[in-house]
């Protein structure tokens, strides 16, 4: 009786055959349709879209039914087990025409918080400014990684045939890890520290993570949330007291714009095929708009930005007036992006398009 | 380094040459694929230049007669001549912009510089490639620049619709 399991015994028998020169070699001819493919690297190198052509560039409307991680375009032997994980099997549920392009761009435009930020140029700031910077960084360290957790939640549910989307989302998770990391570092690096968490932000994060399907989650996070944060990053660069913060916000801004670009193109692709689902997207945006507007009630969210916008605690009211301008910009760009995606949001908008400080003061 | 008059195609070509010489630094930032229209508002009217970026270089530069002649997918960076001049001089004085003369600083409040475009995603390209675009203009540090009167610029070739 063998001391091994049947699996090991079978493998040993097979090895004996190979030692005798009896090889299978059927794999060499298993995928004739996929053989003979070539790609030429361009000046930017060999991009995903350079190899995803012809036979390999055909992305099915419905992901393969075998349910395995076999890469799109290979031969899948009969009997290959399904992992039973994929629930997003329809292309339109995840696809964006720019996903491969954005992945290529993401992997080449990576940066790191260890050496790409000129940390040696940090300067001691007045207490009010340092506290405002640290509170802003606390807020961002809290909110940023939802854009890592949300794709992580859905990644293992996306059919493996849509690998362009999976790769892009994986790059986004890395981007968000870097954002969490860099804002935490900034808060801890200059004599300050982490400040107060934001219960209000958690409402928005919950809405993103609990969204009923991937597309509504993406609309809420990629277009609404990251679009607003993109403007916040631009504001951060504008208000930055030193070259350190300026560099951080500029680098983060680039990443965020890629995520927004995916979100807009995905929603566009989805709504072209499912115009009847626009109402569901509107409904999740209703929730997001209310959650983000409620954030203005939180002192730890709005006041540090007003201090930075005013240039100090003594000018916090001036800073509030400047924030009104930024808010209008955020809403304007949000509506324009949705317009490109095919969603006319303006008539449904549940928050003011702009806030008049004069009216509030009256 | 040879000097050039701002604004002119020669001036933008000088920056494009700097970009080519500095390619390793641009490679570190990643490829840039977008079309930027630079609009300079002068007393004689707007002066328009289209700069097409492809990967790590400038693919083409042309002066435009009208904004409508620009490639469809573009964003516009617009400011009065005095603002452009101040930004360029600041870059030259400091070998790069100080905190108050970066492209984002100047454009964020929509004054004194503005970024616009027919399509928000094209405007977003300005944010997406911001480090590369900033470095492109930082090349002005090595380009001795003179500023011409509007009448002098009018003699330069303008790309008109065929």
C-alpha cells in the first residue's frame, strides 16, 4: 500500500512516464487562434493597449462562464473549476473605454512618499496654521482609503475577462495607500500630530461602501467623492505654506484626476446601455450630496480649511468667504462630469449650486 | 541658450527643446498625452498657441487664428500678457516658480489665470498631468525671454483653417 495520497501517487506515475520520454505536449497546440500574436513597443514602452489587439483585444459583452482566473484569450481545459466568486459578469457593469490607458498611465506615473516629497524643506509654522494643516491631513487620512477599500470590495467579484478594469482598480488601491500614507506623514512630521476624526465623513464613506451595486458605488466615489477631493487637493496646493505640502497636493491631484476619468467613462458606458438605471444613480447621488453638505456642520472639517484659506486664525471669516468660491467650483465641475457621463443632474441637485456668504450674513 | 520672444512659436519651441534635453526627468514623471492651448490676452486681442504633448515630448506647436481651430480634445490656459510675463520672470528669477507662481496657484481661483475647455475631462487633463506641465513651463528658466509689442507678433505665421 502506498504511503502517499492518490494525488501524489498519480503525479509520481506521471513523472515516471516523463522520465521515460513520454511527454504530453498537447498544451503546445491548445490555442491555435491565439498563436502568432506580436506587439511592437512604442516610444513610451509596451503598453497594455499595444498587446490587447486582435484576438486578445476582444472583450466579451459577457465574461466567460468558466468562473476561473484563466486569463482572457487562453485555452481553458474542460473541468477547470469555477471559483464561484464572480458576480459582475456583464461588461457594462464595470467597463470604461479608458481603463487600459489609465492603468498604463498609473503604473508609469507612480511616485512615493519616501523620496519624492522634499521633506527636508518643512518649516515651522505658526500654531494655528500647523493645527489647520494637521486637521486637514487627519481628515484626508480618514477619507482617502475608502477609494482603496471600495475597489477592494468589488475586485474579487469582477469577472477575470475584464482584467483592464481590475488592473486599473488595483493601481487605484496603491494610489490611495500612498495618499493615506503621505497625509499621515505630513501630520506627524512637523511638530503637530493627528487631530480629530470626522463622524460626518463616515456617513459618506458608509454610503460608498454600502452602495447596492458597483456602478452606483463608482458614481458616488469616483465622480462625486473623488471629484470633490480633486478640488480639495487643488485648494491644498494653492494654500500650501511650504514646498512640502505643495508637492504632496500636486502629486495627489494627478492620481485623483485619473480616478475621476475612469468613473466618468464607466458611468457613460453603463448608461448608454442601461438608460433605465439612471434613477438608481440619481438616488445614490442624493445620498452623497446630503452627506457632503452635512460636513459643513462639522467644525473639524470646515474650520481648518477656512483658516488656511484666510491665512491664519485671525482671518478665518475671510477664509469662509473664499471657501464659498471653492464650493461653487466643486459643484460646477461635478455637474459637468455627470453631463459627459450622460446624466443631467442639475434639475435633481439636492444642494445649492453656490453659497452666498453675503446672503448667509444678512 | 538662445533667447526668444514671448509669445511666439519660437518661444514654445525653445521650451520643447528643453523638454527633449530633460527627457529622463519627464520619464520619471510619466507620459503626458494632452493638447494645451495657451491664450495670451493682449491689448491687440488674444494670441493663441496650441501645444500637443505626446508621451515625453512636444509633438507639435502652432499659432492659431481662432480657438475653433484647435484640436477638439484640448484645454485652454488663459491669462493676460502681464500675468504670463510675471510667471515667466518668476520662474527665471528662482530657477522654478515660488509658492505663488505655480500653474495651479495661478489658475485655482480663476484669477489671474484660468483653465477652461469644451469638455470637463479635457480640463481634468490639466490636473492629471500637472507635474509634467509645470516642468514644461519651468523650462523657461533657461530661455532668455523678451516680450514683444502686440504689433510685432502679428507678423508671425498663423495657422488658419484650410
